[in-house]
C-alpha cells in the first residue's frame, strides 16, 4: 500500500521530471514538493487536487489516500489505533444519521 508521498514521487519520476519542472507545472515551490515526497510535510487539499490534475490521477482516489495518510499518521503512535478507528467509524455513522 503506497502513501501519498510515494505516489507523487513515483508519478514525477515516471515522467522523468526534475523537481524544478514539477514545481513549474504544479505552481508549488520545489522545496515544498520535495518535503511532500519525503513525507516531511502534508499538502493542503488544494495542492492534492493540483497533483491529481497535473499527474492525471483520479482526484477522489488521491484525496482518499491523502486523507487516510493524515489519519494514519495522527493515530499510529497511539496505543490502540484500531480501536480509535472503530470508534471513529461509529461516530461517522452517527453524524451522518443526524444530518439526514
């Protein structure tokens, strides 16, 4: 299972783009792209959508991977991340039922 960072690095390398070229196409600073690719920084949703558009990836799929990375990184150091996810899933169901 790939992370967002691994996907965007693979896609850039697949195109034989150096960071400078990717930065120009994405209109994102190349140092920032480098940090995204190393997993040192997390992009905004808008930036994720730019990656999807420029790299011709499925937008929803890339957003799902990015969002799941955010959640995984946030709870991975907790003593019971699986339990947290199960509770969160129930809360999502509850919130969705309230909004109907």
